C-alpha cells in the first residue's frame, strides 16, 4: 500500500497556544481514518493544514507526492474537502453551486454536466437541486457540501463531521457511500460519533491537546478496555491528556 498522505512534524500555534503539537502519521489508499478527540483537540486545525487552508508553524504534509508548502494548488486538486459547517453561497441553488465549483475545477460541457449529475446522485440532493441553499435543512446543506467535495473524484477525501445534522437514514446513506469509495481513496473523517468510526473506519486515531494518544484499528482500540467499548477507551485515553 502506497502512502497517499504523509504528515511530518506538523505544528500549529496561535500566539502562545499550541493547537497541533508535532503530529506524524501516514495514510494509504484504501484506509479510512477516524480522527477522534475532545473539542479543541486540534482535529479541524490539522485537517485545514493538510488541505492547505492553514499554514503550519512547523512541519509539513505531503499529499499524492505534493508538498502542501511547496505546491499547495496540486494538493488542493488532489483533495475533496468538506469543512466544518460546509459553507456555501446561500442565494445559490445546489445545482448552481455545483456548476460554479465544477467551473473552478476546470470542467466544461458534457463532462461538467456528468460530474454534477453524479455528485448529486451520490449525495441524493436531486430533489432540492433548484432551491436556494439558505432554505435547505442542515442535513441537505451538509450533503451539498459533500457533493462539492466529491465532484472531481479526488484520490483523497478529508471530511469534517460529514454526518453532522443528518437524520438516521441520511447518516446510513452517507456511511454507505464512504464505504463504497474507500477502496480507491484515502479518507480522513473527523467525528464525535464513535458509532461512525466502528461503521466505516479501518483505523482510529485519538488526539488531545494536539498530540496523538492512540492510533490503531477500532478492534485493537476496543481490546484496550475491559468492557470492549470504544466509548470507554476514548474516555480512558483522553482522561489524563
């Protein structure tokens, strides 16, 4: 398995506060990494640095052979990113927004239409394609954000709370979609839902105060607790961080 994402000595400081403190890890195609940690652990900050949206204080990330500091545009082209909150232009429709994103990605004509159609079908947003985004429920807004992340069929997906705001059926569909794509992509998912880690992730990483506390398969992590419960492992690992 070839490493698709390599993180080396990644640090981010905001004034005197160290949000990410020397992270090192590799992720290969076919892996789905569940990024776990309490609020303020550094999960979103790490994802933003890998994507090139935040400049590291130290260290770097390499995505598909491209260094995020030396070649940030190539990194962005290799990643589908769903940020926290999935911001989008509220007065646009999902169809208009995806058309805009496809244009930015360099698509036109039949290929552009095909990619938009495919992204909408995968995220099941066809029924709201012509509604202003500001009128959509939180769940549909989240799915519009996911559609733009999938539009260019990137080799790496970085998804910050991908099922936030979705109802149980929608969560099931998104998890099924992630599992279907997993064999051909390297995927990082930040989530507070431990059930989600067990449902879709091949690997789980627990961080707190910007440092890695545990990195193993969900099964291996469960074995660290006498109860075999991932919630208990999370509490035990982060208790003294």
